C-alpha cells in the first residue's frame, strides 16, 4: 500500500512578539522560564533560585538578588478570509478554487504542526456561515473543510461579505490571509483592508494567466462575467489583446497602491499553489 504524499508546509512568522498564553513556536516577551534571555528581575518578582545571576546581583546598587528571566515561545491564531464569489470558480490553467483549497489545506496542516489555532471565514454577498470554521486545533475539521471547498461551485454575485469578516475573527491579534482574485470594484478594497487592520494581514491575489489572454491570435471569443452572468461575443484581435494587457497592468498597479496604502506586502499566486513561494514571502 502506497504511503500518502505528505502535505507541503508553509513556514510563516509574524513581525512582532506573540501575545498569546499557550506555548508554541513564536517569539514572545512573556513568561519567565523559557529559553530566550529577556533580562533580569528581582528574586522577589521571579522566585526561581535556579536562575540566580551572581554577577548581576553583585552589580546591583541596592544589593538585591537578581535572576535571569527567559521568555517562552507562544502560539498565535492563524486564519483565512476567503472570497467565494462566482469569479473564484474560474478554471484556466488551474481551477482557482482548487488553488484556494490547496492553500487552506497546507496552511491548516502547518498551523496544526506548529501548535497554532486555525480558523476560516468565507464570504460572497454575505459571510458564509455554512463554511465558517471557528478558531481551533482540530485537524479533522480543517480536512473536512478543504474537501468541501474542492467540490464547491461558487455562485455569489459579489464579495460584499468580506467587509463583515472581521466580526468572525479572534479579538486577539492574529495572522490573517485574505484570499481573493480581487475582481471586485477597486474602491472597495481599502475598506476591506481597513476592517482587517487589527491583524497581521497578508493579501493573497489568486490569478490565472488565461484570464488575461487567449491562445488564438484572432477570431470570435465569448466573454463571460461570472458574477453578473452577462455574456458577449468579441472579435479578438491584436489591438484588443493589447488593450486587455494594459487593463491587467492597470489593475495590478491599482491593487499594489491599495495594499501599500495600508503598508501591506501582497502575495501574487499566478497558477498552481506553491508552499515554498508562500514561505519565501515571509523570509525574503
């Protein structure tokens, strides 16, 4: 019997000290019996004679006994906020929803391996309560969620529910991934980002090369807007191809400007999911 292929891991980190109470993988400034030296404290404040520092005690002008204090590593909440409007059902070189499911599966596995809790919030016109996964450490629940995502056919006409996603996230500062193709009005992007500004936010833009190009040099092409359902025939020619390319570049620049306005560093995934590329985003 063949051994199942292990899931690729994402090695993420946060840019500040973790504020949790549960032990974990991330550096913090809490605790007094960890392994990372934080400073000295009075023996009365940290009564652990095993960590007594004689040299620091002799230098103390008040003659107090000093002990070394070591910070403990803590866990953090990790969450995904996902756009499940109809445009997320696009299938080109890769089915976008499969890329999203691969990302969620790998991230949930990585959080479980690291000792962090994991949560999931999906939105179209509203928050999808049927797909809501509260913060927890259940590997089975996350696995069931990804299986549901792989079989899902999104039909939402908008992504307005993203502006309410923050209500379903932990109050404590968390690492949050916002997964979307961002094919919604550009003026709505800053509002969604601002609603999640309390957390360490990573916008993840899921695009596919076939969204912005056609294989044929010219000819009739049927264009479909998945969120409105409108279809039209266009004559695909060199001038229209160039116009399509320019619009993509403008969209890319507008998104970057919106992200930079919130001091965010986005991650663009164009094609299949690559866990190593996500890891490099945190360690570049």
